[in-house]
C-alpha cells in the first residue's frame, strides 16, 4: 500500500483521505480488528461479491458508546433520537470518483430482539439470557471505508481536528499484516447442547395448530445450538471461518465488553439514502445441491412451490404495510419481486420493497416501523412473537436483532442478524429458524433449520475437536 500516493478530499462537515490499493496487493480490513480490537471494535463487511449490495466494508475507529439499554427503565429508541439530534453535523454528500461513499460520520447501532418490547408496549416475552445488553449506540467520528469494486480505501472523519486520527490509522495500516492469515487456527470446539429434532417438530405442530385456530398466518420458529470453545480460539478466528464457509452481503464482527457478535447475514432490514427507503425480505429456502444440475432443479422447485410463494407474498405484504408508516402515500412499490439469490449453503426467494421517506422522520421512527423484520417473526407480528416466546422459552438476544449505521443526515443501512453466532467467554450460541405455514411438514422444517445452520456448523466444525 503506497500511503505516499494518498489523496486528501474534503467537503462541508467531513474530511477524507483516498488510497488506491494495487491489484496484486493482499488487503483485508479484518487485520486491523485482529491487531487492535479495542480501537476497531465494529466491522461491517460485505464478504460476498457480485453486485452493488456487496460493494463496501466499514471499520469504525474508536467509537464512543453513549447509550446502552441494560434495564427496562431506559427508553433506548427515544433516547437515541435525542442523541442523534443533539450531535448532528451538517454535511454535504461525500462523492469520490462518481460514487457516493455511504458513511462519513454518525452512529453505530446494535438492537437486540428484545428491543421489540419498547415498540410494542404490551408484548410480554422472556428477557435475553446473555451478557450482551438489549441495545447500544456508539458515536463514530472517524471510519475506514473499503470499496471492493474499485479497490479504494477511504479514511473519513467529521471532526474539525482529524489529523491525529488519520495519522494513527495510517500507522496501523502500515503495521498490519495483510497477507492471508492461516485459517487452520488451533483450538477445540465441542457441542454442548442443541434442540432435538423431536422437540422442534412438536413446536412446529404447535405453530400449525395456532394457524388452524386462526390466531396467526405464519410464524418463524427457531432452534438454539450451543458450543464450548477453549481459550485459544478467538472471535476473529471464528469470523474468518464463517465468512469463508458462508459469505454474505451484510456480515460483520461486533465486540462489546465480554460479548462478540459474529455474523454472516444475507438479509437487510432497512436502508435509507436521501429520501429513498428500501427493505429486502427473504422468505423461502432450499439447500444447495451436490452439483450444478441439482442446484438448478432445487431453484426451480423453490420458485414453483405454492407453499414458499404463499409465505413470501404474505411477508411482502407485511413489509409493504410496515414501511408505508414512514413513507409518502402512494410511493411504496415492490421493485424486485421473488428473485432467487444463491448463497454457500442455501437458495432464497428475495424481494425488494421501496418507498419515498416522509420528511422530518427521525431514525427511531423508521426503525420502529419495521423492527423486528416480519420475515423472522411471522404474521401478524405481535401474536407471533408471543407464540414464539411460549415455544422457544427464552430470549433471542442478538438473533433476529440488527446492527448497522445511521448517518447525520438520517441515511442508514441495518441488517437482520441471522446466520449469526454470539461468543461470550467460552460459550458460542446460534439459532436457525424457518417460516411455518398451514401445510408445513414438521420433518422438512427441521431439515431447513439444519440447512440454514450449515454455514455456522461448518465454521465451528473447522476447528479440531480434541
């Protein structure tokens, strides 16, 4: 990396440095996280390639956690809006070489599933069993953006006095070892517990009973896996394996005190750029085949399945209704309907729904309109969440929560935390689920959870079980 050829760029409310990465140069921002996790605790990455969704990765430099929800008395979303308004910096867009850079100052936000109880006041569900708080927000002045398409690294800051931050980052980049670290990290992983197939299938039958009783139309039921790891195995080691085994556009590793969220999520909850708002629901799954021919047949089976299409259409309608709460009347449309996206272990049916954001809508109002995503609760949302709490018997924590960023202008990009592992001390936890409808077959639903868990199982299974 030739730092001497860096270019200083600036605009109202921000400064930046752009560095071109040579084509033959090994470069991996994760090296900074590995080298100094206290300085670089939040890393959002597009670990899959192939379209605009997968263009940028972001590291947040020395974020300051200013808000934590660690008790029922804290109104996190309301308090976040107050902080967002108070700390707002007037900025013009950052555009470099014709591309709009997505983040140049603002906030990192984590929302656990249990934050839903702030949105739906009458909702009674179990508390999260984890050390990780229900939500936190961190003020971010300085960050590092990597454009995977043009291989450009951009340092950004909304500070008036930014030079010290940039010098520190450039020094770290100079020291970082960007050659590919060996993936054969030492350490053992042993399965501690998981929900049995029989238990899961009984829960599926209970969901079907609720559907026939007319209480719900569809519910997204999940199973929990728990592993024990030894001290040698780090969260970065596990993330390296997860992104290799299960690359996805909304991935990342987030460290908060003694907890690490290790995610390879394919699903976006909400994205805002200017007044353009979009959500991208995933509903409908088939496992990958053993060959290209089998893969083609499985995708045909998926897109022609009456069950999967009915489930997907129901959730598209739910999401359209959700974003309509914060969009201009008549502006909401489905601009991509029931396309197939293929990942390392599964095929999914995906749609894209967009609308024109109403003026003067604060970030938390937008989050409240869609959180948690309907694809991972079911329809109708509140009754589904009550039934899922009754069947799953414990809080979900990060699973089906979200993390992402919010800018000073109100732009945001926030994922849904599926295909996600939580590491706390020597424990690993993850969940996988699927949508249950009236004609679901319990055995098939159990197999679907196994297919979705496969990337995470392969990641943790990469380490020697001694």
